[in-house]
C-alpha cells in the first residue's frame, strides 16, 4: 500500500516521504480500514509516540495521521461491534501507524459508525477536535449552564467546536484569537471576543479552555474564579488558580461520544471547519503550508 512515512526524527517535516509499505495486520480486537480521508496534527512529528512504541522501541518507518474516515475491510480475532463494509470514523492509536496511508489497523473501540450522508472529508476532521472539546469542557472542567467559559484559539479546530458545544449547553462563551477571527468566533455562538493582548478584560470566569500554552496559559490562571477550572491540552500548567483547579489532559477514544457528535453534525447543531482537501501525494506539503488556511486541512486518500 502507499503511505506517508517518517524515518529520521531530526529531519522533521522534510523527512516525510510517500512510499510503499506492507499491508497492515489486524491484531486481536482490531479492524483494517480502507482510508478514504485522514486528518493530522502538524505538531505530531514532535510526539514521542511517533517514533517509539509503548515499550520504548523504535518503530520507524512510522505513518503519521491520527484521524481516519473510511470503510472496514477486515476484522481481527475477537472484534465485535463493527462489520466488513461498514463506514466508520475515529482516532487511530497514538503509538501505531496512522491514517496517512491507503489502509490502517485500528482498535475497533476507537471507531464509530459513519452515517451515509456525512462525507468522509468532514468526518476525518471531527474525531480528535470533537472529543478533545467535549472531554475538556464537560468531563474535566464540568462546565454547566449559566457558567462562563473562556476559550483560547476559538477559531481553531478544537476551539471552534468548544465554542459551539459550550454555547449549546447554555454557557456564556468568551473566545480569544487574532483580530481577523472575531466575526467567525462570534458566528459560532460566542458572546464576546478578545484578542490575546486584552486577555485580562475577560474578568473572572468559571472555566478556561486552553489549546495554546506558554504565557497565555500562565496568564489565564488569574482569571479563574474560586471553584473554577483551568484545563489545557498544551502542556501541564505551571501556574495554578489560587482557589481553583488546573489540569492537563490527552484526549481518549470514545465511540459513544463520537456517535453523539456526528449526530450533531447531521442535525446542523455542529459545524466542522474543513479548509483545503489535498491528495495523499501532497500530504507532506500540507504539514508546512506556505500560507495560513482557514479550517482543517484534510487528506483525501480514496473516493467513495
């Protein structure tokens, strides 16, 4: 099969190569998915799991991309809940070969059925961003109706979904970002928008959802009111609210939540921002775009 691979950690993005790899093997409780569309995170070449497996062993050449939408072609021993020929989508395993390939082996529990009326390119943009937004807001920060949440990077992949989910639950949403993002963020349901240099104008909030880290994360701690929560996916926080919680988390697979999120797409209650759609042969270039492209860049691997 054809796949995008990396072999040299020091080479970074310049080391991404399109080459032939053996067809993946379906381990116990796995499925093999014929990839129709794949999502990736530009920073994943810096993740330790891209280069070593869970036992710390080198696993290069490794295939990046950890969001997939496609069709099940094979079931591993003991696999239940999915069938051959079924449309599915979800996150792939962090420490195994990913979705920038014609086929990928995935734990069946990672995947949810994909309705026929949702395009694969849209579905591939949802798993990590959607689950991250939900888990950060509700599983970790326990955001509730009537509370105020400050969402950093509110026009980005995770932030834009977090704004919509928080708005739907009845929270007051303050989004942050670049000046050019103001109209987009307000259009997603935020009641207010702030550029990051005016961050302190947000006042006291119940929840801060951070995707940026660094100085933005540090400054956000002072904005959390007593009993509130600062939650981040960037790195463990070094500055904590005086009378609140601060936590870092990594998204977890959740088939039931994926099914809920895709139903929101179908109902029009959730929008996913897909920008450029590029073929597998151009995936290496997509990791380092020459200009900022609004929305997620998705790699189309096969047509329906």
